[in-house]
C-alpha cells in the first residue's frame, strides 16, 4: 500500500495547511505544513486525503433503496431536500459505502462551488486530492446513544454521535448536545491516530460526485500566485456573501410582513404571517377549480412514464390533494414544471418508497 498524505484545509488560504505523510502500515513518516508560497514539491506518488471544515457539509444517515451510484445520490438528495436551502443543481450529494443489511447509509451534501474552491486551493498547494473528507468524520462513532465525542478543528468543534455528525462553533456545543454527555478528545496523539485511521478508510468521499477536472482547471492557483501574501479563502468569501444575502432576505421579509398586514389584518395577527399566507395559498383553489386541476394533473402525468394517479380529493378546507405513484424521486420535478405551465403550484406533503416505487402526496393550488 502506497503512502498516504493527510492534509488539513485551513479556514483561510493565508494560513498554513498542516499535513502528515503516513506509511502503508500507519506509521508517520513526515510532518509539516504547506502554503501557497511553499507548495508541495513533486516526487513520490502517494494517495492524498484532504480534511475540510465539516461545518460546510450536511451529513445524515438515511434509509435508502437499493440502486446504483447515481440512483442513490438522487434518492439521498431528495430525502435531504427539506433541510437544504440551495438549488439542487448547485449541490453535490454523495453516499457512503453500504454497511450491514438494513443499516442506514451515510449521505453528505456540499455546495458544488465550495467543493471546486477546495479542489482549486489544494492545486494551489501543488496537490491533487484523491479523497475529501469532512473533519467530523475523522472521529469514531461512540458506542452509546447518549454520548457525543468532540474535537476542536481550528475555531470550530466537531461532534460525533451514533448516526450523528456535525461541526459547529464552540458556543453551540451545549445546545446541540442537549442531554447527551459530551466527551472531548483532547489528547493530540489520540486525535492524530483517529485522523490516520480515517484517512486509511474514509467513511465518505465528497469527490464522488465532483465534475471531472479539465486541463484548463486550476485558474485559481495562477490567480493566487499573483496575489498578495494574505489571500482570503473562497470559504470566507462565500460566508461573507451569505451574510449579505441574509441581511437582504431579512429586509425583504420585513417588507412582506408589512404588505400582508395592509392586505389582511387577520393574517398579520398570526405568529408568522408569511408562513400563514403560504399555507393559505397552498390550499387555495387553483385557476379553473377542481376540474381544471384534475385535467392539468392528468396531462402532467402523461409526461412521466409509469406514473399513476391513485387518489384525487377536493376539500374546501385543505385544497385539492392527490396521491401519485411513480418510478423515481426526480419525477415530481417534471410534474411540478408541467403544472406551473398551466398556472398551478404543486406542494409535496409526503413521500415514501413502497415496493421499489415512489409514492408522493401533493396539494395543488394557484401560483402565488
């Protein structure tokens, strides 16, 4: 087994990136740090595992149906869609290796642009990574459900439990832990052993869904070489943009609340007027009523091979509801698009996998 180079990606490109080179049997051959000014020299070929900030990666254990790599990634992305704010085409989803029969599988979602930024940064260090692994997945899973193992990575803290993994700021540890017992991993030698073990057998690889690199890739490296010595990591720039977007979103939400209050004082009196308005819109009759909704839904299902309408209900208090059976999780995107062309909105209220087919519950209303 050839040597493994394990490198910790820092939060800022100007900071050094610590690394270890480990022999095939796990012995540390070399320790050091790399930077854009002092990249890795060419030489012996080795497997490279990059450890990245886990705070930027969503990790969940999911019960996924049997299937190939692409099918599993699609199913995982669908199962995690409620917790993700980004557009699906801007996110990269990967699934870990299968465990014992019936066991949930680890899935991870990360921004594609951020994944590309990490790859470009490593290339600026003279490194091509074989594996990119979130820092929290270097910690072992504890035996008990009531225990969280923690370790500091830079200014963040990784927390690892049973089917649980997250990296947060230190002031959020107690909130996330709740009633679980926190057991810090403070011995540097023990943390290094865990890093080495994880690098030799990574639980997941964020590069599994990364686009192939072309020969023209790596422009960030050339740009960095011309920049000043202190260069902000793409990570910091993305977080700054996110903070700016949050401020803009808060301002827009305030305006929306004021408009709702002016149009409907009853909605304005609810704890969350925006959510109340959305709920009302979801059950509002679609254009043309139930007959038009049924006709549009039948037309939409014709575009999905193997899709069937199981139930269609019109309830004055709950709107037009339907239950559909279809082959794949992504089918609902096509149905939603077809209904939108007819001036109707579709809201999914439930999804289940039954006998190798997908069952989806939806409501149909007018576009807001």
